């Protein structure tokens, strides 16, 4: 007997939650991309310009959540994660999807950038933020 869709979704969510804490960044990128494939988000090409705009839209949603004085992380009555934390997660999910699609090794790039930034002076560039 085939389980109900809600049962499958619940099982998949529980399985995903139990493995997230042990994933490498590379594994998380692979899961973000696979979920995009499974949900039909790779059927049409999305340009880098559109990718940046969509990542920015998630950042804007985080800002609006903060401006609305919502808790950083909460779940609405339909079970959907909400708040700045959820929008930051959406940013990471989109970045993972797009990096895999473009062939970017995000784990390598993060390590490379952290190593470079370690050698920079304190508050380099003289900017406010």
C-alpha cells in the first residue's frame, strides 16, 4: 500500500532533519540541487542575473521579517518555517542549488575565501559595515 503524500513528506522531513547535522557543505549542496530537481526547479535555465535576484528576494524576505518584529525562527499554523532564520536557510538552499548547477565547488570556495580573509587587516577597507 502506497503511503499518503503527507506521510511521505513527514518521513522525508524527519530523515532530512536527522542527517543535516552530519552533512558536509558539499553534501548539503548536493541535497539542495537534488531537491530542486525533484521539485521541478531545474527544467528551465535560470541566468546568473536571475539567480542573484532570487537570492536577493530571500534576503529581502528576511529583512521584512525582522522589520515586522517576528521571532527569528518560528513555525506558522500550516507547519511552514518562518522568520529570519528560515529566510537565511532559503538563501543557503538557493546558493547550493545554483552552485551545483553552475559547477561551483562551494566547499572549496568557502575554504579558499576564509583563508584569504584570515590574512586581511582588522576591518579592512575602512567601511562602516
